[in-house]
C-alpha cells in the first residue's frame, strides 16, 4: 500500500477517491480529525494515481468527481461521516448542474412538441421535417432541416423517454467534459442519423433517439479507449440498449431503426476519435 496524498477537506478527499475507484484503481480513504489520507493499495497503480492527483489539484471542483460519487457503490460508514455532500442531490440541485446545451435542447424539443400538438399536426410540423428529396437537400437554403427532425416527437411517451435519456447521458458528457463537446455530438449525430433514416423511409420520421444512441455510443467507446475516462456507464446498460436496437428491426418494436443504428455507429466513432485526441493532448501537456 502506498500513501498518495493528504487532503484537508474530507469531502473532497472522498470525491477524489471515488473517482479513482471509478477508474479501476484501488483507492481508500483514512479519515482524520484534520482531513483525510488517500492510499493506493496496489503499487503498480501509483503512477496513474499521481497523474490523476495533479489533475484533481488543478480543478478540484470539476463535475467528474461528484459524478464518480454517484456511480461508485456507497460505503455506509463513510457516508455517515461525510454527511452526503455529493450524494442525495435534490431535483433543483441536479437541474442547476445540468449544462446549457443539455437544457437548451430539451427546451427546444418542448417548444416544438407543443407547437406541433404532440407531433400530430402535420401542417405545424412541416417546417421541422427533413427535406422531401435529395435534390432539395443539396440545393435548398433551408439548412435547419438537417437538424430539426430531432426536435419533433410523436406522443408523450416518445417525448419523455428521449428527454430523460438526453438529460442523463447528454448531461453526463457536458458535466464531465464540455458544452462544446456535447454540441458537436448533437450536431454530427443528428445530421448523420437524419440523413440515413431519410434514405430508408423518406422524411416520415422524427425524434432525438438517433442522437441519444449516438451519445451512448460515444460514452461507450470513449470509456473503452481512454486510459482515464471521466465517467463510467452503469454495467449492463449497453447490453440493454443493443437488445432494444435489435428488437427495433423486428415487428415487435417498429422504430426509426436506421437512425438509431447510424447514430450509435457515429457516436462510437467519435468516442474512439476523441479518446485518442484527448490522450494525445494530455501527453503533450
């Protein structure tokens, strides 16, 4: 066992230790009256832990550390001592922690949902639908149509499911990385999934689910290919999502399957790409 550091504020120490655990490192916290010691149980993990320590000291209030405290299994004894600074967040607190891109997309979807009478008013939703033909897509000046089908939802369950998934997983990207990263994901996944779905079914589709699958694919591959991902997906989540995707290609759950698949593949590509770019950037620094 190796001593990593001493942190005066025990709640910060616990958040950092939880983050190290989320990376698979064997971190433990020893509380003292004046602060907390952090130890690494396996010696070979010390270099990576020291690198993460420097990152933590540069930005101790980053959301990735609070995020880790939600994901790592709770130690009841420690939780009682720490009084839950990073746990048990209220709805108002979670809403405040949601980033500007996450909230803006939800607000736009809500406005479109109401304007189009839950997506059922064909006349009202027409300006938001994809182009009628490839010729129009290439020559029309209505460039917003590459994105706006993602804002159209049909019925309350379609709307609530996509908004919930976007809030959780899109918010995860924005909290732990940046608003620009999430906006880039939204833009690219929306354009690709809308175009691919149009190639199969014409412009009779709508919804944010292609983007949601893209964000999940991004989280999946970024976590897989980054040596120090700032987030961890719950175990079994991607298995569940892949099963849901497969069911979409049957008559059991007829959905915008091509948008889901193309969004997922786009997100996976971007997750691997950004993991590589972020790793290279960290080495240069």
